């Protein structure tokens, strides 16, 4: 069974944090669309399209450090508007979050919170200086403590060592997330990192997560097309059971029709809920 997830970037490119992998930080000046809030009608339209494309989950992402009051309000309004019209699991991805804010999301109908550890505790110091890995870990604990499902993974191929990868996977294992998104770093000339993945490493990472964590959902997320090209089904054969369909936060994805065709041709069934 394969789980499909679509993403909506409802606040784009306005973040003051300095994560070196992220095109949405204002610090790096990457040429992307920047806006404070996507129109609610537009978000609902995207959710309907995601449902039509067989997505089980629809993820509302906001660029920014945390789930502050303003962001909370914006995500709650969007969630209510979607759930009035579309039967789909809502995932929220809004940065560091307190238990109180997460409880509000849950009350509004959000099912899952996505917050990635990104990399190992040690290597995170090289990746971001404006907030800490420990703050991220605490947010993940908060998610679980309020009874939301946790989706938590990382980005591979940012120059980390094998020890860093093992350490990240060990930390993820401690958190026992229901979903683990696996991203591979996508280079941009304005970002200060070079991609260090290769296909073999990508397959090994998926196999290792499947073996050591075995989450309910192991998602092949950002970088799928870059790493695997048209052969991304190999990522599923290695143990992943979920993909992101449609566009990513600031980069174009494959056409959903094409992804669905490949999945069906390879005999996969599509889950209608997560
Ligand atoms: S906090 Fe989130 S949106 Fe901001 S730079 Fe880091 S990854 Fe990007």
C-alpha cells in the first residue's frame, strides 16, 4: 500500500532563520516566490486537487521559525476551510511548537505534525545557528504528548558523515514517529552547501530506516527526482511506502498523473487515508 502526500506552501520565503539547506530563508536571497499568506480559496482548491490525485494527506507548510499566534490562526483557518469541503488528513508543518499551540491545531482537526530533526545533533551546529537541534527534538516530544501523530525525518547529503547519519537515525528511533520523510538535499547556487548524496547512499539510508525504525509511513520526499530520475520506484523497493506528489515547497515536482501511472504499472495500491 502506498501513501501519497501533497504539500501546500501557505507562507513562502519569509523566514529569518539561517538553515543552510533552505531556499526559504531570506538570508540566502534565492530566487523564489515570497508571500505572507496564500489565499484560503487557493488552498482549498489545491486540497481538492490533491484528493483527486489520490493523496491521503495534505500538508500545510509555513516558512518561519515557529508556530506563533499568527501562524496558528492562519493554519487553523485553512484547516477548517479544507475540512468543510474535502475528506483528507491534514498535516501541519510550522516549525518549533509549544504544547498549547499544538493542542489548538489538534482541536481544529489537524491529524499529524511534521517536524524534521534534519540531521544529527552534532552536525546541526554546522547547518543552523539561529535555533538548536534540542529545540527541534523538544517540539517532536510535544507533538507526541498532545496526541498528534508525529512525522519526523531529515535531509541527507548535506555533507554529514556516516556517523552523523547513524546518529540521526538513532534519534529518530527514540522518537518513534509514525512517519519518516527522507529528503535529499537539492543544491542551489545561492545556498552555502553542496549535495553529497549518491544513489547508493540513498538506497542504503532507506533500507537502514526501514530496518531500524520500520515506521508506518516511510516517505520518499524532496530530492526523489534528482536522486533516482525516472527510477524512483527503486526507492519503494528499498523500503519506502510513500511519496510526495505534485510540487514541493519551492521546486517543481513530477506531474501526479505520471507518478500514479508508474505506481499502478508496478502493481502498487494507493491508500486512501493515513
Ligand atoms: S526555519 Fe524552516 S523555513 Fe526557516 S530557514 Fe529553517 S527550514 Fe527554512
